[in-house]
C-alpha cells in the first residue's frame, strides 16, 4: 500500500480517489443509465449513444417485468457508462429537463389564469386581454361566468375545463 510520503516526486502524477467517491461516481452513472432507460423512444433517439449502449438499453426495456434481471442489467449499463464520456448524454438529458420545466411553467400559468378568470370575472378578463389582445372577450366572459355558476352549484366543471382548453389553444408557451 502506498502512502503519500513514499514517493514525494511522483505525488503530482497520482490522483487519489477514495473508495466512497468511486462508489458515488458508479451510482451516478447507474442512475444516468436508469434515466436513459426511462426515456421515451423519440427522446432516446436524440441522445448521442453508441450501438453497445443502445442495445443494452433496448434489452433493459425487454427486462422491465423481470425485477432482479433488470436491476443487474442496470448495473451493467452503469459499468458500460464508466468507459465513456457521458458529457453529451448529460447535456441531452438536461435539455429534456429544461424543456419539461418550460412546459410545466406554461401549464401552471394557464391554470392560474383559468382560476383567476373564474374567481375575478371581468376584471381578470380585462387583465388577460391587456397581455394577449387576440383572445375573444365574449368567450372568456361566458366561460368564466359559467364556470363560477358550476362551482357555486356543485356541478361537474365542464366550463372550467373548456376555459383551460381555450387558454391552452390560444396562449403561446
């Protein structure tokens, strides 16, 4: 076993990595492999992978109903990842995450507008039209009024949903 003091002139060439750090890196690569396996086929096609990794991920999809075999295979994918530069793979996955974050934020804005329109009525319609001039004032007012009546009467939220769909179709992300 080498100690730091054994060869002081070679210490600059050696990078000391603890066993715990190696395990953390191994688990991170295995998690990256699991993230790849969970991707939709259309998204997976956009990730830069070599044939061996593509084949391993395809096999993981086939093993999805065999729990222990899938666990071992995911470890194998993690092992394959150790010998590759995973920077491009991580960048591709981060791009998917950012795209999802934008879509989620837009969805939440639509929900907030819908709730505000139903709660505040004409005041909220005016505020929305000030930001988005191309919307139909009459349709917004009608859907908001009907949505309030449905809520007050405890009826199924048909207009509530219809208002959301109208906003979704007409407001850009």
